[in-house]
């Protein structure tokens, strides 16, 4: 168990996941939280990371820093996604091990699993067949981070664990017009359509893919739960075990935002992976379950979007 006064480093504390972990730690009475902005510490610079760990010597690390994006961003910048994610995670995990970190939690993504993995996807389907090409670079980087944690555990007896979340959304999400994920992109698009009085909104693909969504504060809750209750080489899936079609999701977002125009589909655009449902029986067997239903989460995310003055620039 993490002591309430233990020194805890949250890498990526300004991002959606990292900020949710900081909120959850504070809610649970943890008082010694260490953070650094990208300006203060560039995690891609090995020497800087090593110096930071040697000086601070955090006892626990949540590695939530990553270069992320949706289909467009991933497809257009494969080399950047691979290099930056690989470098920063290797630097942090290695320095944590070198400086006697008691426990580290590495955050991956469900895109590490094969494109056509049996559904729902169990943790042991990792590396059984080929990845989704549009985010292969990101997936390979995340698989490497997960495996490096596993190898350190095996070779040096560390207690480094990993968690693989499904699609996340919530407070501090990225609403960039082309570099955001599906749910925040829909929130922004329907909000702008409502504001402009547009009679139609066009969405990518045909609306048939199935997706699972987890509210980011629920993920943060699971991360603390795992830090205090789980050790092992295999990753742990983080999800709800429920899925929804993109078509139904767009209708739900439109309803929450109050957009009553027509939704059209551009079938010349890619759908992405047909289905991505995680098997969450592992976390369920440990006694953990998500708390936030999708509609309630979208309402909270939309409220955050409206109160976020930087949303247009991000």
C-alpha cells in the first residue's frame, strides 16, 4: 500500500489522464505529489530525466505522459508517435528502476491489441496477430513500455505494472479539430453546429464501428486501486465491458448538447478498427468496477469543454 506521505511522481500531470490521477490522489489524502511541466522537464531527454530522478527519488511513479492523437494525427505522424513515446517511456521506466522506485504504473492503450483480436479482448491476446495499421507506431511504442516493465520485473525483481485503458474521455480532454479522439471531436463538432445553427453535421465512416468508453476519473480510481492491490507481469485492462456504435454515440452526444439537426455519414472516410471491446473480468475479479455511465460522463465532459478557454487552441 502507498503511504499517504509517500513521494509520488505523476508524469504527464497536465494531460487528461495525469490530471485525473493527481485529482484522485488528492481526493484520497496523498500529500506528497511531484510534478513537472514539459518546459521544466523534457522526458525525451535522457540526461534530464536521470538527473530529475536522482534528485527527487520518487517512491511511486504513475507514467501517464504520452504523445497522443486520433486517426488523422496517428496516420500522419507515424515516426513522431513511435520515437517520442518510445523514448520518454524508456527514460522514465529506466530511471525509476535505477533510483529504487518501489512501484511504477505504466499507462498504455487498448490499441496494443491485434486489429482482429477475439472480442472482448483479454490481456493474453497481446502479440497474437497484426495491429491496426493506422496506429501501429503508437501501439508498438506502448507494447515496448509494457514489455520493458515486465522484463525489469523478471530480471531485477521490480514491481512495475501496466494498465491498458479503452477509449477515454472527460475533464481536460483535447478538443483540437483534427488531433482529437472521437468523443471530444464529436462534442466540439456538435457544439459548433448548434452555435452556428447548422441543419446538418457530417461524421466520418458509416457509424457501424463499436467502441467502449471509460470516464477518465474512473480510470484514475482504477490506477490507485492497482497501485495498492496488484502486482504482476501481465497488464490489466481498464474499461466498462460495455460498447456502443459510433452512430448511437453521435446521437447521444447530439442529445446531450441539444443539437437537433440531421446527422450525415461520409462513407469515403475510414471507420478504423471494427470493434474494440476489452474483457474486464480481471479487474472485476479483483473487486473493481467503473462508476460513471456514458451519458453522465458526456454531460460532465461537455461542461468542462464549455469552461475550457483553451479548447479551440489545443
